[in-house]
């Protein structure tokens, strides 16, 4: 009986697998995916290329070239889109996205990297002019979340730009068309980025956690970079360390001096 049950179960999954790989055309449901994401986030989500479906432990939908707009203004463009979806929902033409990743994206409205460079150098007494104010180049965006109470809750998001890499959380309010993402980032230390910014490279922030908050409405988000707080904290810690070291050195010298007096050899 048990053997027959597992045989039947195996047969069902085999039929589903063959159907999805040989007969099911995910592109026929592209409009459903675009409509679901557009309605939930209150945006205009479009996939410009074809969709492909990869089956495995996680069912992944892949697409090339996507765009996100609001009121005909570009918010985001990506070269590649990957989404983990529920296989049981796909069969009904519904797409419940569990997680997604975007590669080589442009986030319009602010330049994260150059904003960091500008603020850091302003504190250091140097003037830096942002070359590109239109958008941020983001190498990787990976996010997990869920839709609850008319709100998109992002429980984990990974961001990687040319200058920064970090993780955070956030939420998107489609009704108010606002975004709020906070991330703990670190400065990248590869030679290319050092060469690009040269004397403006924020070397004093290397190996130091840099909090960043992106908030505001869809079309013109603001970025709050806590560089001043981070630098103040780091300076206080260094001063404290130097003070303790100086005291230790004086105590050691004092002890050594007394030993030399008592044991003059």
C-alpha cells in the first residue's frame, strides 16, 4: 500500500515536471506576472525580454531587461531578473514571488556611491562634485519579503554597488508611494574603486560599518548616510585606545625604571 502511494506520488510529480518543461509556456503568463507586481507595488512593471522557467529545489523565473516606472518616469532598470516562485501557483497562472534578485541595475533619482564620496570629503574639508546625479549603478539587489496589510515588507535585502556592499531591511508603501530601506554597508577595497576615486577614496571608512537609509517617495528618494556619526565614534575609539596605550606605556616604563634601580645589572 505504502509502495503504491509513493509510486503514485512520483508519477504525479513526473507528469507535472514533464508538463512544465515540455508543454508549459511561461511567456503566456508574462502579463499576469507584470500585472501582479504592478498592482501590489503600485508601479508599472514591465519585462522587455522573454521569460524562462528553471525547475529545481526552488522554481526560478528568469527574464532579461526589465523596467519599473511611475507616472511614466523611470524608477529602476535591470539587465536580469530572477524570481523564486511557488510551482503550485504557476500551474494556475498565478505568481507568488518569494524572493527576487536583480543584476546590473540603475536606480534612478539618486547616486548612492557618489553621495558617500561627497559627504565623506566634505567632512574632510575637500570639495567633490557628483558626476552623475541621475541614477545609481547597482550590481546586485537580492531581496526576500512578503505582502501584508497593503504593505510590502522586505525582511532581508542585499545591496552591492561599485563602492558599497551590505544588508538591510525595509518596507514599501504602495498606497503612499513611499519607500524606506535601512542597510548596514561596508566600503569595497578593490584596486579599481581605489583608482577611480583616487584621493577622494574614503580610506578612513574601510572595515567600518556605514549605516545608510533610503527613504521618500518613488520618484525622488532621499539618502541619509551616517558618515559624521561613524567618523565621530571611530575617532573617539581611537583616542581612547591611544590614551590607554599611553598610560600602559608609562606604567611599564615606571616599573622598568624601579626594577633597574633595585637590580642594576
